[in-house]
C-alpha cells in the first residue's frame, strides 16, 4: 500500500517524497517499485502482441525488394512478438543498473558522499512515474485488438508525447535523488545524471536499429 502513497507523493511533492523514501524505505522496496513499473509496462506490450501483425504494403510501391524485406521482417516480428517484450524488460533492467552505477561513480568523482544502495532505492522509486502513461498504452493496445484503427491512431499519436514527458520527469527525479542522496549541488547532480543517461539513450537507439536490421536479415534468409 505504501508504494501507492509514495507514487502519489512523487507526483504531488517530489522533493518531500524522495526524503521520505531515502529515510524510511528499504532497498528492496526500491527494487520492487522498479519491478512493478517495468513489469506492468511489459504486460501492456504483451496485450498489444495479441493482435496479428499484417504487412502495410507501404514499401511495396518503392521496389519489390523493399516489399519482400518488409514482409520478411514482419513475419519475424510476428513469430517473436511475445518474446520481444520480455527481452526489452531484461534490457531496461540492465540499463537501469548500469546507469545507476555510472552515475554513482561520477558523483563520487565530483565529491559526493553516499551509498550506492541508497541511490538505487531512490531511482527505483523514480521509475514509478512511468505508470502515468500505462492507461494510454493499454487503451491503445485494446483499440488495436478490437479493430478500432481511428482510436488506436489517436492514442498512438499521444503516446510518444507522454513518453517524452515521463522520460524528462524521471531524469529530473534522478537529479533530485542524486542531490538528496549524495549531498551535492544541483549543478553537479545534473552533470552526473545527464551525461550517462544521454550516452545510454544513444546506445539503446543504436542497439534498437541493429536489432531491426538483424531481424530483417534473419527473416530474409531464414
């Protein structure tokens, strides 16, 4: 029950909520919060995977080869549609742990004092704000499942905006958590968070593009 109250406090009074979490919550509570946020997001993706993937024929007009590649990729994606969200869950968990570790090292290099376990707890709780966009993702998946393309397209257009807003808010919470946990200035906390997170996002983009290219290749030659 306290996870729900902490979630509401992070939305209403984030600074006070982080202090409460830092002083009164355990590390396993932060890990549980992260697991809840990531797990519910993955379950939403699994609901979306129930809808069969059909070729859009958007590339067929360009060239026959492009159409074949698109069809092969969609076939590969369809066969792996339930596995991919689970792979993504593993990826974001590893990304979270790596980001927290790098931020901790940078903060300590900048003169901060604090334990890694405490920052892990705070950032785990920070991921709870991602639950704000969960209803939109679920409604979008259900709309596609119910063959309502107009509603699905509207929700899909809203989704990226909400994802960007939540991503920015989570990073703000990461900065506030670093300031609270390590006793450093806002400027140093911002530098410690933005650098590693930015590099991590670029790495994820590269990995996503590589995965798409690999999937297309496997579908073409499989």
